[in-house]
């Protein structure tokens, strides 16, 4: 087999076979196929796409290109959750202890964030003492004993994706739906998931800016999961405005606890309950989502979900005193209020602009080697659809230094109009 023939085949709009795709990925990972040939191939995929079988073959070949995680020592159906990424997205930290509290085992590997704010691991490290490294035995024991563990990804998980992602980034081929779908799903499959719930975000602060592209991505990922015997559900959710009130790291941890205490912002809570209900059904705990939803709601109102979060933090070395005293989380030195310049209604809050403003404060990384300042971030005090009066505080910037650009960006992110706007739902659709 010759790579040039596979490039020609894709360039001419033909579908590749399983053997051809395996040949290509295996040889690319070991350096037998050079980057220039792979970049010609990815560009051909950008123009001609891939059918559902090809994307499944590609995902499978990528998933098994390096180490895979064996979760068979954990009892029960292991359901993973993935978010395509957004601003203020702390759902994993709410949903995972929540489902664990009703007996769905959570054995999760997460990544660090590159962009607006830290990823799930970075946010957890805002908690004093929290360790994201566990030995394999401790990881499995924690899940079997308390139902939940969350660790950093092993370094040789899906090397094909690491190589391909870097190449796509440098060759203008990131925005290809089959390539995005195989990149995401290969990591879930290599991480040992039996079933997968995907949160595909749509809007200003998301990778997918419009609902049609997001739906196409979600449908392909669900089809890959089902082709590879992993039951998969995708939720299409709104990422036009930041999710919840907090954007940052320590302040997002505080909001996680607020939701688990039953005091969360309504849309954030609604999305978490939808994600968790789907996980509970895929995990075989319930046959219908309404029952799962009710039990999860009860778990919040009775304090069971918060108790599970505490157990999880303690088991990974974290100090839980902050749960009753948020001042024990890292605190910024300055808190600058942004006020409304007019009377009216908030008609939009551009999530991407808020995300960049938070990153400029130090809440996220511009490049992989940047350090994160856990204490800084932005609190959104008024959400889309709310009425405001001139002078009302609409956002607070938590800063440890340079903040001029963040103030300007945060102000510019808010649009205020005189009439009541129509407010989009948080959940657009569920695809299965
Ligand atoms: N996230 C991924 O993991 N891969 C992509 O290609 C895009 C987003």
C-alpha cells in the first residue's frame, strides 16, 4: 500500500477501507508516513469529507494507536462525559459527583485547559492539597470504594491524535467535522468508556458557532460510538453566554459547590441534570430519564451529592473546609465592578469575549507553558434576559494586577436593549 494512492483516493472523493485507514494511522504514528503526506490527506478530508464507516475506522485506528485504559476491574457500566468546551463550563465537576452519588461509577481522565480558563484538572488544583495524580491501583480502588476518581491523562494515550492535532493546527485543517469527531471519540474510547455522554456546545463561546454544524458533529460522534459498541448520547447546548455566573478557576469551584448545595444558577443546574440523567440511563441505573432526573434532584436536595463531592476531594488529598467558607479558596487582591450604562434588558453576553477577558487576567493559558492564577476571573452578575438599571453591577472582575483590557472586553461583551429580548433555551436538542 502507498500513502500517495490513499491521498489520491480521498482527493477524488472515494471512501477508504478499514485496512487502508489502519495502514495510514499506524505508519504515521511510527514516522513512516511524513507530515507532508498526512497534511495533504487531511486537506482532502476537509474538502471531500468521510462517510460514517470511514470515520469509525479512523476513530478505532487512532484509539488503539497507543496505550489504552483498562477499567474492567471496576464494577458496573463506566459512562464517560465529554464537553466540546465553552466559557464557564464547570459541568464535569458537578455532574460526576452527582451521578456517583446515585451509584453510577465515575472513572475519569481529564485534560488541562488551553484557552479561556483552566480545564477540569486546573480547576481542581485551585483546591488546597488536591492531587490529580493517582497510581493505577488507587484510581481503581477509589472508584470501587467511593464511586469516583478523576486523574490526568496518561502521556501515551492516543499518540495519533497528538500528532494529527498539531499538524491540523498548522495546516488549516482543524475545522473538519470528521477529523474533530474522530479526535474526540478516539480519546474517549482509549480511556476505557463503556458508554459516552457528549455535551456539544453551540454559539459565540464554542468551537461550533452554528447549530447545523454542531448537529452534524453530534450525529457523527453518536454514530461512531454506536458503531464501536459504546452507547452514545449527545446534548446540543447553548454557549452564547458564559455558563453560570463564574468564569475562572477558584470562583468556578465555588459555583460547583453552590449547585451541589441546590443554590445553583437555573440554566447551569438544568444542563447538569440533563447530562447526569443521560449518564444514569446509559449506566443502566434507570430505564427512563424522568426517574433518573428525580433521583438526581433528590440527591442534591438531601445533600447526598455534596457529600459525594466531599468524599471525592478528601480521597484525592484536598482540604474540604472551603465548602463552608469560600474565603479559603484562592482570593484575588482586587474586585472591580462593571456597571450598566443604561436602563434596559441584557440581550446578550458574548461568551468568547468574556473568555478572552478572563484569560488576559491570568485565568487561562495562551500557550501550554503558561501558569494559571487560580484566584482571578469574572463573575457575571446579570444574565441574558434580566432587567437592569443604569449603575447596576453587571459583572465583577477579580484581578491580581493588569486588568485594563479585561475591563474593556467585559464591558463590550454585554449588550443592553430597551425591550425584553427572547431568551434561547440552554438545551437545544438531545441526539441518540
Ligand atoms: N477537541 C478535540 O479533542 N479535538 C478536536 O479536533 C477539536 C476539539
